C-alpha cells in the first residue's frame, strides 16, 4: 500500500519536481474548485497553500482508512474510487471522483479517513494541508463558501446514488451511470458523447450493486440497439435521446434484463464488451 501523499515527496521519495507543483491559475478544473469571481489575492493565497500535486498510477492509494486525516485532496486529472469494507470483509465502492472533485472530506468528523481512496487510472491530485486550509476558511469567507458548495454537491451525489439503488431496476442503474458520466464530462468541458469509464465492468457492477454479468448484458443490449458503442472502457453515445428514453422506460421495471440481452451474453458482442474485465 502506498503511503499517504506528502507535499515534500512523490511516490519514489524524491523531491517534488516542477511538474508536481500545483498552480490553480492554470488548472482547467479551477471553475469547479476555486471560489467564483475570486480576486488575485485570494487566488495567490490558495496557490501558496496548495503547493504540490501527486501523480498516481492505477491501483495506488491516495489515502487509506484509519489513517490520520492531514490533507484534503482535489482531483486534478484522472479518477479515484473511494471504498468501504463491509463487516464480512468485502470491499464496496462508495464513490467515484473525477477532475474538480474533493477527496478526504470523510476524515473531517473523526480526524481519520473513513474510506480507502484508490486511483482508477493515471491520476493527479492536489494536496491541501487541512489545518492551514481550515485557517484560510476562517479568514476568507469565499473559500469557506466554496467548500460548503463542494460538500453539498457530494451529498447530493450520494443521495441520488442511494435513491437509484433503492428505486431503479438494474438496467436503469447502468443506463443512468452512462448518462451521469456524459453529464459530468460536459460539466467539465469535455465531450458528452465519448468518454472513458475508468472502471472495469466488475467495478461498475460493484459500484451499482449488481453483477459483472448484468453490466455486460445491459451494455450488450444498448450496443445491439445502436444506442452506444463500447470498446474496452471507451464508450461512445450514438443516440443520447434514446439513452435517456431507455432510462425512463426501465426506471421502475423489475430487476431483470430482456431475453434478447440474455441471449447476447454468449454472443461475440458480449465477448467484446467484457474483454477488458
């Protein structure tokens, strides 16, 4: 397990390089992290506080549960999953964090992190020393307000995920997952028609509370109907309107997939969409 990120070192323990120094003023995600209409003085203070960024490869830990919560983190590029461990020892993905999202908020209540945070892809996170950031929030209301907005946004995401798990069929959850990816990409200034899932299909099933086989079947059905194209983890939305219509049509149906989709499980198409698991 990788050690908790340090502002003075990177994974191999060498001093931080120039490329590891964070600059809010040139970050493409600043509209999601930095307070709106921020003045130059406040931006400068933030840049002094957020002194470094850490690069991680898939599978490396940003932090682990029960570790002292010394930092907040902002995802600069890539993606991070947060995981909880159930009482019987299984790992459950409880969140997926993309550029502009905050990490480490789970450590604010007790002083230790509640979850494991693991890179899903080549990822860069900015390090924010918590004690200094808390002092800045007291001195700069705009920074504190931005933190509240980020926390509120993540609370809504958690609530929506819980609602989806309780109320929607499995197919609707998978379709909704793709719609959410498209909307998140658009919010970040990227394409809403082509994106990378970052997670394997098994991880998607874990996150959505279903199985690998069901995720493959749903992707197969959507591909067969010409709604999406799936190549490994890359998804291309061919017909956004039909994708949204599929969500509505399956939102309250029993937890099942169509007979055609089941037959497709053994087809060449399913073999293709599951090849990256």
